[in-house]
């Protein structure tokens, strides 16, 4: 295992991502890209597609250079296929950030990219089909995590660390290169994405992150020795992303809302409703992912029994049930109706003044009563009656 080459690639990814993210932030703020009409520059930073491009370029450049210099060892072909597929979904996300695309088109492109990565990795037809389904599922799940500052980068970095540990256990450089580079790139991006975020990942970086993590996990599972419980350990690493997707789909199904329409019903939104801060939300998700990743890694290494891999999914299922009790959809406000309290007077609109009584005669400016007009409707000019 080429440890020095992997470390050098990771350092390069960290440096490139930090520099690009800082440059994108400055350029966007100077040119007004992050401004709203009539508003001051937003502290949240820049357009999503620009922030996501920094992760894609930083990680992709460092991984390609490391593979070319021999850091991937005999897994260079698999790394090339994985990078090619990740680049396709990153471009898809960049287009989606500019002009939203339909779900069928996005799933078709992701499936094609996953097929390319699986074919170049040399998997069998049955394993390849299962790997494509897994890659598309996890990629979509991670794409939904971009709902709060630091959430996606934190969960992605923790998951990449688990994959790196699993690959290091078997001493496979080709399978360890991409998780290591992605881990470093997400840490560098998190420096600018922590609350208040100055750059944001958007669909480009979220799809890229999910694809790299899912593809790396599938390749590690396919290359694992028979004594490894990879079938039980590796799926646990994606527990948080899958739990968020299950929460969203279940909540929208119960509320009879469109399943594919965006809404404020994710884990991050519900934690914010119970007064968890934005940084606290990222920390909670990171700890949640850390427990799942640590369990899966120890099961993969043989330290824990494979049955213990069921603990994180079971705990996540209970957490989803608890989060479902937090209201996510605000009902439209009703028209306010005031009911007067007992013994209090409620001001009402001034009524139309009543007509004067028949016995009450109108008076002239001098104080004398005037004679009403005759019933024929003809005016009585100058007729007055004196009262002695």
C-alpha cells in the first residue's frame, strides 16, 4: 500500500479545495453573484454551483494525479472508472443547479455513470447490477443531505473516514485513494461551509460526494476477502443518509404530499424546530454518522460480531419514529375571528345615525323651528312659525 502517495494526494486535495473555495467566495462577493435585488451581500456566500465545483475540482484533480503517479497501485483502472462516473454526475448536478432537471433524467444519467464505474472495475454481471442499484440509491440519499450548513460535508467526511479504514485493513491502495482524497477535500470545504456558510455544495458536490462514497463502498465490498463480513458492515456506513431519505418519504406519504417535491421535512429541519442550532445540527449528524461508521468498521475488521451491525439501523429507525412526531408542515393561517370576552366592550363601527323623530322639528340658525315641506314635494320657501 502506497501510504506516502495517498497522503500526498490527500494534502493536495485539501490545499486545492481550500484555495478554490476562498477564491470563489471572493469573486462571487465582488461581482455581486451572491446578492439579492435590493439587498446587501448574503453572509451565506455564493451560488451553490460554484461552491460545489471547488470540491469536484479539488478532489478530482488530486485523485487523478495520485493515480497517474502510482498511488492507486494495481487499482488504477477502477479509480479511473470511478472518477469518470463521478465527473458525469458532478456535471449533471452543475446543470441541475442552473436549470432543474427531471427525476427520470437524473436517475438515468446516474445509472449510466454507475454502470461505467462498475464495468471498468471488472465486477461480475450479478454483482454489477446490485452495485449499480446501490450506487444510485446512496447517491440520491446523500444529495438530500444538503439542507443545512455543514451537514453534507460533516456526514460525508465521517463516512469517507470509515471507508478509508476498511480499505486500509486489507491494504488496498486503489480502494483507499479516493476515500482519503475525498475526506481531505471535504475537510477543506468544511472550513468555508461551516455556519455561517460562505460557500455551499449544491447538487454538484452532493451528487459527487454520494457517488464516490457509494462506488468506493461497492468496490471494497466486491474485493473483500471471504472472512470479512462486508455484506453487513459496509451498508451501515450510509445509515444517516438512508435514514434521512426514509424520514422524508414516510413523512410525505403520511401527509399525502408529493414524494419528489422539496420541503422542510428533513432531519436538519426538524432539529431546528426543536431549537437545535445550525452548528449543533451538523454536530448531531456527525455523531450519528460516527457511531454507525465506527460500528461498521469494527464489524468489517472482525472485532465485533456481524449481528451488531444491526444496532445502528435499529437505533436510526427509532430516531426516525421520534422525528416524525415533530411537525414539519405548517398549516396555512386561518382568518382571525375575535370573540368578545365577558364583561368587556368591543368597539364596533359607528352605525348610521338614526333619522330624527317626527316630534322633533328641525330648527333654523336662530333657533326657531322650521315648517316641514308639504306632502306634494314642493319646497316651502320662507315659511316659518313663531312660537310665543
